[in-house]
């Protein structure tokens, strides 16, 4: 049994690419940005025609998981309560010197990976790091990079059951999932990590991380 319904928070380049890719795989998609759902109609007609616009506070209702695709600098505007008890895929990255909310910077200064910082902030949410180390261009179903070996996408999680759910989604999207040891290993997926934006098959991805683990 595959994933049937997902929510995507963030309707920009990454969020709409995932929405198109998921819709191509037969998955129902709810999507939200900062604007009220009724103001998303023309944006979605162009970028994610099969997705259903909802208000951000309703993104977790009646879905199996939510993908977080909002810039990290905007995370203070995401209501933590609306994501309570949710399986959340943290697909965010810090881009160069993007300013961060104080709690985020504080967690990084204490040595946490970005996903551990997000897990600490969204303390009632089950956070898994995935889908951040592939560009929106390559994620898009129509333009997905074709390689001889199926491209692998990594999953960093402290919870094997949550990781397995995300692995199912990744398979449905047409990629090979690779489960890493824990959430802390999500560091390897970050912009300065070994596999960020690298087109690798599963074996090469594992080798790249084990050879030179970032954490
Ligand atoms: N671009 C990529 O190739 C790529 C790939 C993987 C991961 N990522 C990561 O995904 C995140 C988003 O990147 P992007 O390139 O998609 O950025 P983007 O094109 O600028 O889109 C950002 C989206 O987030 C929405 N947003 C901002 N604050 C929000 C909030 N509080 N609640 C709901 N939605 C909110 C914005 O809504 P409005 O338009 O209504 O303001 C916009 O739709 C970043 O962390 C990035 O590093 C990007």
C-alpha cells in the first residue's frame, strides 16, 4: 500500500515541484503558502494544477504526512500547533547566509543539525529529513534527471517506522530510498554535506556518506 494523500507547506519552486511529481504518481496533494487558499487559484493553475489549495493552518488535516518546503528564515511564521502529531518531512535548507530565527541559530550554535533544530522547535511533531538534497528541477516528474542507475534519495530519522513511510513516498516518486542511521545524519544532506545535489545511485550514496561522514 502506497501513500495516498500528502500535504505540502510552501507553494514555491520546491513545493510545487513535489506537488507535480506526487500528482503524477497518483498521490492526492494539499498545498498551502502564506496566502489564503482562495488566492492561490491562478498560481496553482500554472504550477501545480492537480493540487488542492488549503490554508496553512489546515495543511495537516486528513493527510499521511506533510512536507515542509518553506524558507528557513520564515519558520517563525509556521504555527507549531498546526503540525502537532504529524509526520513532517523537513525538506528545507539554509541558503548561504539566510538569516535564521533566533531559536534556530541557537540550536545550530549548540551543535545540532538543522533537522534536529527543527525537531526541537516543533517538539510535538515527528521530523524526518528528506527531499532537500535534490533540486526542484530534478524532483519535477517531467524533467527528472535520467541516469543509468536510479537516483537515490536519503532519509534521516530517529524513528524507523516514520523512515519507512517516507521511503514508500520516495519510491512512488520514482527514486531509490536510502535510510540513514538517525536524524543527526541529516547533516550529510545539508548544502555543505557530502550528498547535497549529487546525482548518485543507492550504493554510491551509502559509500559517499560512510567514507566521509559529516557527523
Ligand atoms: N528550490 C529548490 O530546488 C529546493 C529543493 C529542495 C529544498 N528546497 C528548500 O525548500 C525551501 C523552499 O524553497 P523554494 O525554492 O521553494 O522557495 P520559494 O520558491 O521562495 O517558495 C517559498 C514558499 O514558501 C511559502 N511560505 C513562506 N512562509 C510560509 C509560511 N509561514 N507558511 C506557508 N508557506 C510559507 C511561500 O509562500 P508565498 O509565496 O505565499 O509567500 C512560498 O510559496 C527552502 O528551505 C529551500 O532550501 C528548495
